[in-house]
C-alpha cells in the first residue's frame, strides 16, 4: 500500500533582535533608522517593536526549513549591516543581561501607546525577545486539532530554546526568565483546550465584543491558531543565539505538526494531557532548560529532559526525510552536548563574573554562520 504524501507544511519565522551599543554593551534605541533603512530593502519583512532597542524581522512564506534558513541568514546579515552603519551591533537572546527596562524608550506608535495605556508597567517592563514560528495548515478545524495536540510538546521545544538566564543584572536562577516577565501580560501561557473552531471563535468574539481586546491578535499564548492566517503559531521560544539553533527548533516544530497530522489522517489519536500537567513541564523547562527532569505523563514518573527530547526525535523520525530537514533536526545533538544559549551565557559569566562579556557572546554568536 502506498503511503500518502504529506502536504507542504509551509513556514514563517519571526525573530526579535537586540540593538546594542558596542561600547557600553547596553541596549540602545536605533531611533527607527535601522527599521527605516531595512524597509527600503526588505519592505514588510522588518518592523519596530514596542521598545526602540528591538527590531523584529519575519521571513516570507517558506516551503521548507532550508528556505527559512536562507531567509533568516539574509535577514540577520542585513540588520547587522544596517546597525553597523549606525555604530551599533546586534544580538540574539531572550533577555538582555543587564539593561533596565526603565531606561528603554517606547516606540512612538499608537498601537504601542494603547498597549502601554492598558497594561502600564506590565507593558513597559516587557523588554523580552522571542522567536515565533508559523506552520501552514489546510484549514482551521485541522489547525485547532493540531494545536490541541501539539501543546504536549511545547515544554520540550522551550527547553531547547532556553536563552534568558539574566534579568536587570541578576542571575535569575532560571534558564529562561523571559517567560516569567511575559507572564504579567493577560492571555499568555499555554492555551486551553477547545473542542471546535466555533467554540474557539466564540471565545475570540466574546473578548472583542466585551472590549477585553480590540482584535484577536491580542491573544498572546505560547501556541495559537492564528486569527487571520491559515497557520498555527508557536510563540514559546526564546530568541536563539545562532541561526543553527533557531533552525533546529523550527525543524522540530514543523516535524511535530507533520507527525501529528499523519497520525490524525490515519485515525490514530495522540494522547491528550491536561494543560495543568503540561504547565508543570513548562515550569521545569523555564527553570532548568534541558539540564533537569520533566514528567513522562504516560509512565507517570520523572525522566531526564534530554531523554524526552531524544524520544521526541524518534517520534517524528518518519516524517523528517520527507520534510527535508534531517540536517537541521540532527543539530539537536549539538545543543544537547554543548548546552543551550542559557548554558553558554552562564558558562561565560561563571568564568569571568562580567556581564559585558556575556553581551559579547550574544553579539558574536548572532553572526555565526552568516
């Protein structure tokens, strides 16, 4: 019997970059010069973020991880080039090691003024940097099923992406403190289970109708069925130090969606677990990265996180070659061996006791392999 071919699971990747003063190593406002300069070359692929020291880029719709990798390399290169013209450098991490949010100006834009007006210091202090990955789906009903099932794997992906151990000059004790900062926002964290698209849309409509939100994009969950595009969007990851790390995580995300789709069309259901349980694994991923234990809910016992990540690789193995992402997926073994971005930051700090040296790591790794 012939195996049915997978549909093309298109990708869109967004990254949020730190703009840094090479002398002080502090975050620095680029006064929109980088964004304005980039728009000439990149059009809508670059935009300002709420804080003036952040630049967000996004790929076009990509047919494969290879395509996404080429685009992200190009985007990183261009932003580095434009920053250099302003005497600035660029870095990739979930938080800046010592910058204070109180010192960072907000971008002059009605959208951000509205968010700050509503959320006050929760918004002003949201000086964090993430990587978001959209995976194309055929329809929203299918997307909702895949979103419900993919929730189980969010802590695994998150553990690999952990890259924010410092906050305002302190070693927080977390491998990813970024999510702890973001938790102050409403409608964040793991999404709850929805049994149908109509109940999901009803939830969104109720929030808009009752002036909780002015548009459905203000659902900031770790994973969401996108309100406007035919994608599910994974939003849990810290911004990666290197392109290789980012693309490895993107490849895993795409492979999870493809594997769950394959199970669904063959009428094999994936075990669903309570969000309350998955939250326990998310906390462990934030606290320990991939160095700790997570819960194997099937066995109802603690297992090394690295072992669960290797099990995840086995789980998706039969779709990887069809997706053409074997090389990127295999980079997981390098992350498991050499550590996450957080582990690398902490290693530099433990050797030097100097957070400026940690910033140097963040800026030098950003351009690795470009």
